[in-house]
C-alpha cells in the first residue's frame, strides 16, 4: 500500500506526460490582478450556429462597447476542451495544471500528484491565490492539489441573499463578493456593513485597509488604490448561472451593492424565476437567456467597477449540452483576454489570438496547452 501511494503521489510521470515549463516569472503583469473566469457552457457554438450568434449579437456588442469605453482591448482564440456538455472540472484542471484531462482517470490521477500548477506559479511570485467556486456544495479535499490560499465554496463565499435556483448564488452576486473581498473594490456604504457580516475565514481584502474611505473619482479607482497596498490577486472563478438546464435566471442588478445584502433578491423575484418552465428537450431559449445574463454582468462590471489594470481571462469550459449545441459539433470553446496593457495583449497576438471578441475558426490546440501560453505571455522581459 505504501508503495502504491508513493507511486500515485509522484508527478504522474509517464501516464500524464510533461506539464508546462513554469520557470518563467510574472514580470509582464507588473503586479496586476488576474481574474480567470471559467464561463460555464460557453462554447464555440455561440459563434458557429447562426441562430445563437444572432440572438447574442446585441449582448456581445454591449460587452465590446464596455471594453472599449473602459480603456481596454480584447483578444480572442479558440481551444479544444477535454469535455463536452459537462464535467467542467476536467477543463479547470486542463488549464490550471497544463495536463491533458480528456480521460477522467488521468484527472483522478493528477489530483493525487504533487505536480506544479498555474496557481502555485502565481503564489511563488507573490500573488494571493483564490478559487471562487460557488458550485461547490460539499467538501472538496481534492482541491488542495491546486494550492489555492483560499477556496470560497457555496457556504463560505459570503452570499447573504435568498437561494436562487439549484446553484443558489447568481454569478453577478459572486462577482460582487469577489470585487469586495479580494479585489479591493467597493460599491458604496453597504459594503462595509457586509464585510462585517462575512463568514469566518472569508478574509476580505479591504479589512483594515486605510484606503477603504478613499474617494472614487472614476470607475475602478478605489480598487486600484487598494491594489497598490496589498499583494496582487489571482482569482479563478467558475460560474454557475449558465449551467444546464439554464433555469432560474436572475435579473441583472444595476446597484451591485444590493447583491451583498440579504435583500439581494426578493421572494417574488426568486419565485418568478423558478416558475419559468424548464425543458431538457428544447433548452435553447433558456440557454440564450442565461448567456445574455452572463455577457450583461461582465459588461457592466468592466464599464463601472473593475480596476483598469485588471487582467480578465474568460475561458469557456465546454460546449453546452447536445440539445443546444446540435449534432457533430467539435469540442471548441472561446478564450478572451481583456486588458488595458497593449504590450501584454501583443504577446497573446503572437501566440495566435486575434483582436476583438470573435475568435478565429481554427483552434490554437488542446485546452491544456493554454497553460503554457499564459505562462509565456506573463513572463518577462518585455
């Protein structure tokens, strides 16, 4: 038994193959916070199937406008996910460990090893690392493999509102909590009250921060002030509101501070969303509604709240279920890098990304190779 444990706890060697070369640094980031959003069920069909593309066109236009108005640019590509329609954890592991996880047995083996991860790479270079996983509703001891300083699950993420659908915590509410707890942001007076109510171990980034009362002359200014006084963040956020069957879609909140309070949503709003018919055989309308919600809160966050130096990476984890995707679809998913630093984006362009939110038809390669692309793009010198 000891021999078997020793074999499993090694680096996975021959079966898992080589991982990324993590010898680089993070100099190209210049201390910027990095937010990786694993966008649930955000697949390439949202670009490839004309009915879906047309239905999401306005929401994508609004996101593009928000990116431009906030002084940012976007570059995009496709990668090939190790999974289709579900099993998001395989995609998370592919990016964060840089290992091919198409075989679930390889994923299981990976979590028993001591191989380096993108998370530990950031930690080595002075970043506080946070896994924001509101879909986790039970213990996840395997998560220790990644090396996060904090894992916020459904019970410890600090959501004070009514449960909204099966996954309980709407994505915009999660983003609001991330902004306050980890990215040094604020939405007004209500934030201080909510930080006092945060669950034990939530470690709000602004607790005891003398910048908490700093005036905000422009969107994201307070977050930038706080960022200058703390360790930079790597936050990995796995969204849930676009999970099949794409039901109980919450309304977007213009007032983000309300999402931090117990009255984030009224009982009437929760009941109205729950009353919308769920269909596993004709789920496309619900999928489109959930995707508009996701693109909507991303646009609003970038336009009004995100610190200008934030580096946002949006990665589709897999294509939506087959009744949305249609027959004979590939495993392709989009990747967007959104940032205000043109020099950083030039590095991604050199790796095959193109300007804008529409990725080219040809994927860069399998998803696990994206890990090396990220490491190389973030490494100095410039």
